C-alpha cells in the first residue's frame, strides 16, 4: 500500500502543537511501516532539513515547491497525477478537488468557542476547511473525545467516521536533574527562580489575563513566566500586565518562544505548570510538564480533565479567586505536590507515539480498502 502524507507542517523550526504532532507522528509512522510492505510518500512544500526524517527504502520524499495555494493547487495536481492508495493529512486540510481515499486529523474547534481570537477571514477559512475535511475524508482522526463531540455538534460528522486517537509525547523529553543546566537555561530566557510556568501561544483562549490577575492576588514571591509566541489580540494581556503594581509587574515575565531543546529544563525547574486555558483540543504542555515531574494546575474545561485523568489540580478557569488559591496551594502543600507528581508520571505513560502510529496505520489500512 502506498500512503501519501502531507508533511508540509513538519518542516517548521518553531513547532507549536500541530507542527509537533505532524513531525512526531510521521517519524513514528516511518518506523512502524519499516518491513511492513507499505510505502510512504511524504509531500513537502519546501526541501526538508537534512536528517529531519530517516531516508529509508520505503520512504519517498516528494518536494513540490509552490508560492501560493500549495495545498489546493500544487499538491492537488500531484495527487491527481500520481495517486496514492490513501492520502493522510496530520495537520492540515485535504485538497478540495481530491476525491481519492483520504484521512484527515482535526485537532480542535476552538474557533467556534473563541472566534475573536482569529481574524474574520481565518474563522471563515477554518469553518470551510473543517467542513470540507468532513465531506472529503472517509475517516477523521480526532485528538480527543471533546474534539469528536464538537465535530458531531457543529458539522454533523457521522460518529462512526471519527476515530479518537491520542497523540504521543516526545520520547526524548524527560526530567532534568542537572541544576546547573536548569540555571543556565533560565538565564538564557531571563527567568529567575522560583517561578511558575505557562507554555503556549499568547492568545485570549489561554486565559492569561485571569492568570495574571490571580498571580497578583496570590501574593506569591515567585516569577510568573509566560513562555510562547505572541498570537492574535495580545494587547489586552500587555495592558493587564501594565496595570499591575510595579512590584508585581516586574515578576510577570514574557519569555518568548521556548525552543524544544530548552523545554525539559524549564519545565523541570518550575514550581508548577499553571494552565487555566478556556479551551484545548488536547493540551500538550500539561503532559510535557508531567513527564518532567512538574505538578500541574489546569482548567476543569474542554479536553484537559480527559487527558489528565485526575492527575492535575483543577480550577474553574473563570474564577480568579479559585485560580489564585490553587496557585498558592500547589506551591505550599508539599503532600499535594508529591501526589500530583506521582500521578502525573503515571498518566503521561499513556501517551506514546508508537501506539499512536499503530492506531493511525490501522485507520489508513481500513480506508484504503475498496468500498464494498
């Protein structure tokens, strides 16, 4: 069987959730299909960096650069001219004119809950492309049961056509015990010990305005570190920080994008990950913190209770007082911290890219079969 995969999102250097999903899943599918009789054809819109993926006999790199509308023009033409047995897009959309057997991944439908976090044109495209994926794909892979429920609710996607398959975690991510490495990494980002950490794009649905207010209210002597690239509508967050008392304002630190190679050290050095997001289709930072032995405070909303399975300290993300109390509790209660660390390690073991790849491959094999 020839499996075509859109690998265009995997080449980005600064990976957020969907790019990381694409990279790690493709890497695991390459390993999983070795000696299986299957062939993989990876489609790129630019030449991939050397060593990005293993160049094995069963893997074909198809580099087809194109300035604009790569998916719906250049990739579409390639798929029409040399059709695979099944086409899979792990982090994007199916070309609108493609009619062959296909599988798409839908990570979340956050734009339905927070349309103001995007431009009007982005919301229109996301609605259109998600509906198109549901119409074109024979099966949809959803990251969580929450995303599956949203697909059924908003687009009427048929239940049996959606498979919930949890992503895995970076197998190289693990707790850092080297205090010198943690200190040097903190220095690189201007972080001072002790600190509470949030990782994620700075945007309204991350609920950072309330997090900042809760931190100010908590009276904790820590630094609150917000790691992530600025997203849509960051000005209200900056205004919120500016309105704080000078002594508190100086302890709210915007660290910028956290490089993958630095993530383990910063998570390991944090007193806790604070993650009161209003909506997550999955929520990688929660699990990444648990792999690094860091206790997690998280919102009791969207997919976060599902993926944490009781291993985090939950809060109502709309209640600033509750978030503030939880921040103090997770810092000051040593017994709670230890319990969260132990439960976190156990929970994180459920998420493995090889298991994910096996389940995804089962879906691809099923979809490639002729419709009887």
